[in-house]
């Protein structure tokens, strides 16, 4: 249980400042710092209920303090009084039209609070690592527009009436932004929110932030490419969408928290010097720096970032992602234990399509140079993990890649099966035979034999 302390705890989670209160919940899930980021969640657990009201009343009575329970300030006005009680009761009742104060990031990466109306409707996500969490909360039905949709099966639950705003994976053009503002103007009451993965925040320029403010469109932003923050994202969006989405968000998060706890428990006796070192990659031949959310995910899975062990590597790869300049780019770093390459791969595949995708991924042609040339000295250390999968599933496969004797492939597959069985819509109808979750040298050798 998070220990009681008379301070506001602000924890850095993958670059995102997340408020943590004291937590009166003694369950094992309460130990994970990835909880519902809604003001009114005074005890910092996974929901808003009567326990939160008790804390708010105690703060008003003076037996508890706002410093201890910052989310007891339900309406974010700096004080706790009867106004907070009234608003919290509406939240507990899940009353339509209630103003909800959401803790998230601003465009500078600092913690902020934004107002949305419950239940949240008419949203536009930006960034794969925000779009998928929206869908994992079963919120695709409330998406009215999207800047890009690249994955036919994984993103199939986006509303069929949602408008393609004609952006791209890496940028929002002026034309796409004009489409976005026109969409807002066309909807009675306007858009409910724009949902942004912080890794794409450069596309929300100061001018565009001004457009959002002028139109009254709240921006909910998380660094949701990180697996732990992704749990927060799905849980929080599920609450905001309400109904069965809230139920899904809770199941999704609790399963993930239990998975993280299992990893921690099984590795608790591993000394720091014995932990598996890793380098993370993305987009085939881009190296992730220490601050990359892919790196922080692998740390959660029990590894130690190679950047923390090799100062030369750390000073060379300072950005979230840096393209390798030559096939020899990693030649000085062959003592790393594992290379984890994060690759977004759609599912709903046949056996032949999986075979082709394994080969295309492993032997990918990067402007005339195969990926295997870049990783020639690391082929027995290289794995690819599907970035589209739920955060907990990615953690499971990362744990397997780094500690295969402790976490078997069958165990990791079992975590994927848990999420398939859960009923989250992006995985609807899938099986372990239709999802290419993990590729290593043995996978490649098997399909090319």
C-alpha cells in the first residue's frame, strides 16, 4: 500500500507528472502508481465512490488535509468545501452533464487539469498510442474524427461515421487541422475533446493550442506510448466514456497491474548488476534514447536501460528516436543483452500472411540496406514486439525477451489470451494464431526453413 505521508506526491511516470494521494485501499492493485486521473478520486484508486466522499468530508472537517489528498479538490479551485461535495456526489452518481476535472499533461509536458463533460462524447484522437487506448476502452463508438487510421483490423471499432481528417502518422497538416476545426463547427455543442499522445505534441503548436482554447475544445494528453501510462489512459478514458467502457477500463487496468506485480515479484531477488540490459528501437532502424517511452516500458518489464550503463551510448542517442547512420552504428555496443524493436503490426492474419510479415520485418529493406545488416552482430539478441498490443501484453513479451527462463513464451501468450478474452474491441475475434505478437530469430528460422 502507498504509505501515508503528509505531502503531495508528484511522481514522474514516463515524463508525465501524475498526482498520487495517500491510498487507503489495501489491495495489491493499490501499489501501482497508475490510477484514475480524475479529480474526486481522493483515495487514488481505480474508481470514484463513497470512499472518496468520506475523504473529502474528512478534509473539510480537518481530520485529513488537502496536502495529503490533493484530488479531494474536486473542482480544482484550491479549496475543499461543500461545492466539492456536491460535484463529487454527481460523479459518484455518474450524472449526465457533470463537469469532470481530468489530470493530464499540457503541451509543455507539465501536469494540468482540464474540464470535460460527462459522459465524454465526440472525440478526436491523435497518435497511434492514443488512438489504440481509446479503442481498448471500447470508445471507438464515440470517435467522430481521426487524423489517420492505418490498421484495418486493430482500428475497426472506430465509428463508421467518423470523418477522416486526412492527416498522417507523423504530422497534422494545415489542411488536416482545418478539417478538424470544421468538424468541431459542424457538431452541435462542438467536440468533446481532442485526445493526444504526448510523443506527437509538436503537432499541437502554440497557435493550434490557441485554436483549441478559443473553441473550448479540451486537450487530454498522456505519454501513452509508455505501458504504465497506457494503463492510466485506458482507465481514465473508460471512466469518462462511462457505462460498459468504464467496466472495460477497470478490467483492463486491474489485469495490467496484476501483471506488473507478478513481474516485480518474480524478479525481486535479482540484483541490479544481474538485470538484463536492453536497447529499444522503433521504425526498424531508429534507436530510442533514455527518455523514450519505449525505454521506460522495458524498465517496467524488469530490464535495465543500456543507456544507464554505457555513457558513450547515452550521449550518442539523446533523442526519443535517432536513425542509425550506418550498419556499424551499434558496433561498439555488442555487450548489450537484448535489443527490443517496437513494430506496429496489424492482426487478423492468415498463417501465410504471418509468414510473410515475419520475413518482411526481419529482412526489412531500409533504402537498400536490410535490417539484418544493421543488427548483424545481434541477431540472437534481437526481438520484435507488436506496438499495437495492450501495454500489459507488451510488458509480458518484453519480460520474456529479457528473462526467458522465468517468463516463458507460453506465459506471455497467456497474457495476450487474457486480453482477447476480456472483450476489448480491437482484439475481437482474434486468436493467438491471427496475431503476430513477437518475432525472434527462432521465429524467423521456423518460417524460412
